[in-house]
């Protein structure tokens, strides 16, 4: 028997059509049927015909003393790196956390998120096209009392580095966010991209959803690649609209802008220039930057320069002296010394190494 192929139109219809639990929750919200408890609504949401999972297999979460906790085993398929779920409409907001990364993507409409509800944080209002990335262990709750369409992309923490991190530019704010979430304990962090309802991202998401639902040979690989492309487009087109964490400190809130400033001006700036640009004391900026990202500001500047040099060396025959100038070093000897310290090779050795690899690949 030939397997039925799920189309983009099927997914759009399924996402936009309220299921049984959503209809009950809407009545509950409107006050016409108020005798349903949160756990009963969850039970209905996990019925086969009204599951939130695009592949229609979702499991009940566990209620602990400090809120609902969601595990990878419960919510992500055994041989998948991620799962995609429709967020149920009109469900009562509840404090919960999980052991995986969650991306809340607003396809259409709006919702409100509260990060660390016990801290009485102000709600984040998300609109069409917004991407909110929530790291593992972060308490949060969502209010969605409308007919909006929102999906949650749940990504394994256990193999995130091997599957996704290598495809994110190392000098980007998103890379630093994920590294900190993977290797440090910080429950108050999130990163929010305002994409202004970018239709190209929506198109890629639906391509990803089609692969996810049909679950054919190599679909998992394609799903992972589509998500990596979305990450890259967000960084390329919407890096000026990033909101990072929920700190009251003005300096802390500037960190994403500092990182982006370095990415654009690394060849012609210094730590003093950066501090002056943001009207902050250089020593204080360096201290806060280290606290926030666990990387020294000077190291971030140097690493950005070296990454740019590596790209130039591997793709052009420009002289080492010129490469040195292009990435911000007037002293070629100093550039060579720094480059070798960071890569283990001199610029010339690195160029020969990459060119040899490129030739060997082309001859296969």
C-alpha cells in the first residue's frame, strides 16, 4: 500500500483548525464551561485524534513540586533530533520547564510569554514571525487566548552540539547563547528574534514540517538542515532586532548589540572604540561582557578577525600582508603570531592545508 503523503496544505489546515481539546478550552476561557481542570485538559490534548504533535504522538508531562517538567523521552521521538508541536489555543497558562530547547514560532497572531514567572517578570508579547528560543531548565508560561497559530519546535539538548551547533557561525550571538545554555547554569536567559513575519522563513518552516510529518528516509537530516537555515536567516536578516535575556541592567541588554557591532566593524575597531560607541567605560563593559557570555571581549574581537582571515585565506590568493590589513592588523608579524596561537598553523600553512583538502575533495 502506498503511503499517503502529507502536503503543506494539509499541515496549514491542521494547524488552523481547532481540535476537541481547544474547543473545550475556549469554552472554559469564555466561562461557558468552567468545570475542567488543567490535568483534564491535558488528558484531552493527548488523545490520538487531538494530539499537538504534527506526527500525532505526544505524551503526558509530569507534574513536580515546582511545575510541570517535560523530558526529551516524553516529547521527542527516539530517532529524531527535534519534534514540532502545535501550541493548543486557550489553554490556561501554567508554570513549566523542560530538559530540551524550545522554540516558540508565531506563524500567525500573537501570544504572551513570561520567563521565570516566580520572579514576577513582565510578559513578552510575541507577534507573527517572532522566534523565542528558551533554553533547558528555564521556567516559563504562555498565554494564548486567541485563534492564533503557534508552533513549538522542541530540540534535544543531548545531541544539540553535534547536530546544530556546528552549523551556527561561531562569532554570532546565537552561537554564544547556545554554548552558554549547554555548559552553564542560567535559568533567566532567552533570545528573541523579531522577524517581522518574514515569509521566506515561513516557507522554510513549512518545508521542514512536510519532511517532519512524512518521516521518510533522510527526513531527519533534512529537518535538521532546514532549522539550521532558519537560524542562519535570522542572523543574516534580523540581527538588529534581537532581544536577549530579560535583565534590568542597561549594559547587559546591550551585549547582543556589542556582538553585532564587532561582527560588522572588527577590522577597524578596538575595545576602546566599542566602549566609546556605546558610551560605556571599557573596563566595565569588558567585565559585564565576560559575566554575560563567559568570553572576554578582546577574545571575541580576535576570534572574529581570525575567522574572517581563515575564510579569505581558504578562498583567495591574496598576500598574507594584505589579509592582515583586511582583518585589522597593521603588523603582519603580530597577525601571524596571533593566527598561529588560535589555529595551530601559520596563515601560509593554513592556506596550503585548506587548498590541499579542497583539491582532494574535488578529485573524488
